[in-house]
C-alpha cells in the first residue's frame, strides 16, 4: 500500500522552530486536503491540523500547516517538551478511495 | 460526549477469523463515514477500510482486500470489521475512527490489540 513520505525523525531544543515535511502524489495531496495527527506514546492519534492549515479547538497556535502542490508541511514553533510525540500526515487518495498516512515522524525535544 | 469503544480483540491463530466491533455514542452514527485504522507494533498508521454513512460504499487497503469486510448497523450505532484468513502481518492495534464533517478523522477509539500467532 502506498504511503505518504515523511522523515522518520526530527528534533529541536525548547523554543526552537521545527518543520516536518510530507510528500505525496497527484491522487492524494495534489488534489485533496492534508491532515496532521499527533500520537503520544500508548494513546490513540489526535487530529492536530485539518484542511491543510486549520487547527481544531484546543490546539495551540504554535502549530501551523501548509500545502503546496503534492507536498505539505507541519511547523511547530516555540518547541516545548510536551510536543515530543509521533506526527503523521494524511490525505484521502482518490485513486485508492482510502486514507493514506505518512510513515510518521518522531519529534524529539532535546 | 463523542465516544468510540472497540471490542472483540484477542489472540487468533494464522488463518483464523475475528470480528471487531466499535460502539459509537454521543452522535448519530448514520451521519458519518467511518474507518478502521491499524498500527502494527512500533510501526505507523494504516487505514485498512472505510465505509460511507449509509453503508452503501466501502473500500479496502490492498493488504486486506478479499479478507476483511467492513459493515455497520446504524440502528445500533455499531461499526464492525470481519477479519478472515488472518496473517502474522495483520497483528496490530486496530482503531475505529470517525470521518469528521470538516474532513479528517476527528475522533478515535482507544484501540484494540489483535495478536496473530500460533
């Protein structure tokens, strides 16, 4: 099954800005919205960003999203220790008619 | 309060079958598409199946097509995943998730482990 492409890891020190990329194709990111999920160890994923750059209620504005063509990115500014988690991008794939996820990026706060 | 609660997991031998259930509460299930997403130990997320609000449209990941069947009973607020011909590679935590009105999977169950081993 195809997946979206993310770097396996990212890191930064408290207060820094970190960006996580997500690459897809014309049948998913290229024509549909991108969503981001945060998963803390041992818990279910949580919707962090919807429709490319919209934050659900309760998500700090330190998190921002963007999309261009068949790629997207999630930025975390003012990094905090509680941001340490796995982050997944996702997009609906029109060819497969199913949600595709990126492989996940483990964010470490040094 | 929206809640999704999975049940039905348990150790199954390769080649065996299992049915997972997801009880939905706090919202009208019929208004939402639903999905099953799995996560193998230490691995990423994989959406294995999707079903429309009325149950008329379903889709499957190629890894489970022909072996898994998704269904729903809106009158009971229940979602199901019938899994057959299970393989060791199907071992994972299985989550049910709601497709929100703004798009994206906005609510998830706590997940249920399906171990596949002889």
